[in-house]
C-alpha cells in the first residue's frame, strides 16, 4: 500500500502519523486547517431562534460539554474550572476527558465520539428549559448539537468559542504515492476537494456518519467511516485496506 495522507490539524496530525508508522504505514502529514486561539474568547448565549448574543454567564451550568481537545486546554488555561466543579461534564473525545480528569473532574465520554453519540447520552436526554448547558468549542461547527439543545429541549445554552480554524494550502506532496486520505473535519474535506479533485477517487477515512454524508455529497467515491477520530479507530479502517492492496 502507498502512503497515507493525514490532513487533520496539528498536533493531531503528527500524533496520528507516529502511531500509523509504528504499525507499518508510510505517512504524509499535510494539515489543511490551522488552529488559532480566539483572544479574547467569544462567549455567546444561544436561543431557540439560532441567534447568538454576547453573554457573561452569571450562573454555573448544569452540564458542560467539551467538544475538542484544544478548546478543553484553552478552557483550563483561562482558569474557568472552578465554575464547573458541581456540573456534569461530558467530553466528545478521550483526549479532552483525560485532561479534565487530571484536574479531578468526573467526565463521561459517549460510546461514539460524535454529536449523535452525545445526544444519545442520558444526561442530555433529560434536560429541560430549567437547565443550563455550556458548550466548550471553536467558532462554528456542532450546529446540530446546539440546535437540539435550544430548539427541542429548550434549555439555556452558552457557547464558549475558544479557537477558530484557518484553511491551509496542500503542500507539495507526491500525490501519486498516496493510497488513502484521513480527514477529520468538514473544513479539511472542503479544502481537499478544492485543491486535489483527484483525491475523490481514493479511499477517504472519516470519523463520523455526518462527515461521511458530506464527503459523499462532495463527490468522494470511497468513503470509509471509522468508529471515531482516535488513532486506533483510524488504524482499524486502514488495516483491511492495506490487506486488499497487498492481494492486488
């Protein structure tokens, strides 16, 4: 099998690359998005009409949902942990959960590290208009989660936007040597389609059914859905592809 092109942002791209190399893969790390801190943070009150107004939340939340490892680190660095000591904490991924547990918090992680996985968790299904939720995230994204909490369950939602994604150009790589691409965000998928249209013919590994649907709509022909965005889940998808290439 040829090389695996990893398009996710750093430091995740390098971490995944090292993991795959340890399991016999050749990789090319070529992030198509860059993470930039939002300073000062955008803190927004979301409502049922899907509009957002600046907020300075006075009350501590009933539930806090951490939607990325970078946002989690920023939240910790800003010294806000004391506001959520009595809150139920959810993290969409293992990296966020590990960081929070290092600071003594009890954290639940969904079986599927996706918006859909979060919405299946009992603590969210039980929310009502009497409850408040903080979303710890970046600018944009996870619209389905915010809309479900505000429109369907009518609870109060405050979103902490702690970083934004900037698009990057695909660096000079030997595209003929690439056999599969790992994509972990809609932004990276869009940039990949724009900058390298021929990649639509390659196996593209994505971490959720939502992103798989976007990839298919964008014209990608061989979309492979991993269980989540972890290195192990990505390896589980690539190993069978590697075996097929060897047989060919």
